[in-house]
């Protein structure tokens, strides 16, 4: 079974946690967000999107608050 959660912040929602515990394949909202951004980037620029960089920057942006 595949569980897909569109919520990207937080990435690990209760749905994602429970699905993983039950052995499901999980696609998180971060994957959706990055793929959507990558497609937009490619359509706009005609160049391959830097998906790893996009994922890294998104994780920094939505990570825990630093004091």
C-alpha cells in the first residue's frame, strides 16, 4: 500500500508516522512540493531543475526554529 500525504510542514505527520509503522510505502508532502517546483522550474527555464538543492533549501526553511 502507498500512502501519500500532501502536508509538507511538518513532513512527518501522524498519517506518515502511522503508515510507516504499518509498513506502507510513504510519499510525503516534501516530495510533492519539490517535484511540483522542479516541473515549474523546467517549464520556465528549459533547464533541468536542481532537485537536491531545492530539497536541501526547503528542509532548511521549514526546519525547527533556531534561537
